[in-house]
C-alpha cells in the first residue's frame, strides 16, 4: 500500500511529463517489496546474526589465547569484536 500512496498523485496526473504509467507503478511496487523483504530478513534473523558474531568473537579470543592467531589483533578489530 505504501508505494500506492507515494505515487498516487503521479498515477492520476493528466500531465504526460509528470504522470507515471501503470507498468512503472508495478515496477515500483515490486522494487519496494524486494527492499522490504531484505529488511525483514535482517530483522527476522537478528538472533542468528548476533549468535554468529559471538561465535566469531570467541574463536578470535581462543586463537589469541592459544597463541595461534595469524596476526595480532589491531585496535580497530578489538572495537569490532566488542
């Protein structure tokens, strides 16, 4: 419904330079749906993403504690891992 409200004025316009064709409106609705699904994916999987981040952080800490870290952890990486 949101795409309809965004372009309703242009969809109903009689001015050909300002109006939106029905096909353009359909493309807008489809694009809006793709963007919305992408945001929903992130919000729906936030728990899994947070858990994955904590696993990576623990692995980095384990490597560092075991002395098998490939390279020292930089200050930038420390901020990212927190």
